[in-house]
C-alpha cells in the first residue's frame, strides 16, 4: 500500500493529449525548421526521405519505446530509472541530464534569445538590406576567435532574461499547470502558424522551383554513405533521444498507457512536421532566387545562416506584409525552442527531486538562475564559436555515447524481454520481439557506434571547424569530462527513498 501511495503522489499528466503535446513539443525544436530542410536539400531531396524513414522505424521509434517504457515502469527520472536497474548505472542517468542541462540548454536558450530579438526586429525589418553583415557584425559582433570573448551583447542579454523567465515560470508551475498547460497552447499554435507560413509561401512566385529543389529525388545520392549517416544522425537527435527527457515525461503517465502507440505518434508527428515546415522554408527561398534571378545554391545556406541570414533577406523581399511574415516565422522558432528547453529543465528538475526531495519551486528557481548565468558565455562576442564547439561535442559524442550505454544496459543487462513484457502488459499495441529486440540489442548500438567512429575519424584528420586544438580540448572535450565527473559524484550520494521502491510491477 505504501508503494502504491508513493506512486499515486507522483505528479501525473492530467490528460493523455497533454502528455502527447509535451513529448511532441520536446521533440520538435529549432532543428526541425532550419536543419532538416537543408539536410534534405543537400542529400538528394526526396530521395533522402528513404533513409530518413528507414532510420525512423529501425532506430528512432524503437528507442522512443525504450525510453517511454523505462520511465513508465520505473516511475522516475533517468537517474532514478537506471538506479532501479542497478546502482552502478545511476551515473549514466545523471550524465544524460547534467550535460543536457549544463550544456545543451545553456546555448540553446541563447539561440532562442536570438529568435526573440529577431521577432521584435521583424516589426521594422531591422536587419536592413544586408542581413549577413547585420547578424554577424552588428548583432553578434563576432570576435576573432573562441578565446577573444570581448563584451557581452546587451540585446541578447535582455532576450535571454525573457527566455529564462518563461522557462522558469512554466516548469515552476508544475507538470499539469505548467508543462501540460503550456504545451496545450504551444503545440496547436505552432502547427497553426506553421500552416499559415507554408500556405502563404506556396503562393509566391518561384515557390514551385523552390519545392522542386527541396524534394526532387536524386536516387544516385543513396549510394553515398554520408547521406545515410546524416539521416540516422538526424533521426536520433530530432527525437530528443538520450536526453533523459522522455524517461522523465513517461514517469508521469498513469498505469494504463499506450506506450507503443504513443511512441509512434510522437515520432511520426515530429518527422512529418519537419517535412511540412521545409515546404515553407524552400518556397520562400525559391521566391528569393526567382526575384533576384539567382541560382538556388546562391540563396540557400545551412542551420544558423538559413534562419538569421537567408530567411530575413527573403522576408525583406516579400511583395506584401513582410513584417507580419517575419513575426510569424520567428514566432514559430521561439515556440519550438521554448517547448524543447522546458523539457530539458524538467528532466533535470525531476532527477533532483527524485533523489534529494527538494521542492520543485526551489530547484527550478536555482536552476534558472544558474542557466541564465551559464548562458552568458554564449552571449559574448565569442559566443558563436563556443556554441559551435560545445554543440558539436555534446551531440556528436555525449548523446551518442549515452545512448550506446543505454542500449547495452537495457538490452543485455536488464534484458529487453523484461521491459517488453511490461510494455505489452500495459499497452494495447503489442511490441514484437523480432523487431524491437533486434533494434535495441544490435541495430541501434551498431549505427551509433558507426556515427561515433565517423565523427572521431573526421576529428583526427582535421580539427573540427578549423578551430585551434586548444579550444577544442578546453571547451569541447573538457565540457564532456567535467559533466561526467559531476555525474559520478552525485551518483555516490544516498537516496532519500530507494528508487526501486517506485517501480510498477507487470
């Protein structure tokens, strides 16, 4: 009875749709809007969707089921869930939530702050006639290198304060009144605004040419291993796998839950949104190429350049209501960013509450202050360099290593059979052994090892981004090492309530 009461008093999602919106909100982020369309364009257009959806079904959805199933059974955050398996694996859960909280969300919030600034700039198209010069020279005032920190950029600081206030307020309000309520507003609004952008863009001159470039299949590219690497890497990162987020979110689910069905819904919705958002992005770029009589390769750029240089330039050229279009576009980026950032905060907050039983309000207040202060280095004139290096190392090495360990622990030590029986006991959709077990025990770890080795080979052949080796070591590598060190230290502290006490029996 005591165990049931403990489980009962854990926060729960008020509605099933609330959980789905929160999980989808975590998965859909800035990369869905600016990274996926460029990858699709670069890697064979419509042909890229073949390896992309293969990756979705053989590693993306199985890993999503794994993390949601683990959180649901163990009724805890990532550290609590791994500690329930064995105390010696608790460090892995802490490492996941620490380098995501004190790494990814620090620079991610700064990028959201850029989006907030550009949202307000949209009222007067404040980036001017040369968005490239404005973004790098006036807005960021990029210095000469990663060790030339320069000054803090005041416009970014004010936007960053707003971002962290929103992060704090939403997570501070709790699971139902904060996370669930916010995502019930954010997700429908995000889908609605994205639809407006896409259908508005499709009517522009040159939009058809843009879509042709975006989705024209070049099947010869499928012979290139790099295309497959990009597809599998994008699926892994876009679904927020290895972050500890889905484990925490699933711990708030009721006993009877549609674990398998929900995993399919979350994963497929995320991927369809990426493709749909890309229609709007490339329609606008097609219009810009048409209006300037330029080749498409001259107007398209990747990641940050696409969002803050190419797109603002295209917005300025729109024949009607460019300010409104700018507000809609950067508004979608802000919403997508915030919905992902709060999920990272919740994953770490849940871990601290589970282990030390501090109050939610105290934990999130301290975290938000630390998050804002930690993000200041990315708001300096060298912030772009630091952002690039830290992002590269945490995503290419930290997340991949954590997910490999996750597959080994749950596939071979805890055994997939145990978790599969739990999932099938509580779900209407039965999980098939041949598909899921093969993915978790063989396919996913092998794919992730290939991604890891590929990154290492590139790293050893030439320094990442042509940065000085000292910068790569001190900023990138050491960031991973220090977060791992703190994970091991925290894992040594005793639990107030043993994590195994909270698990659900099948």
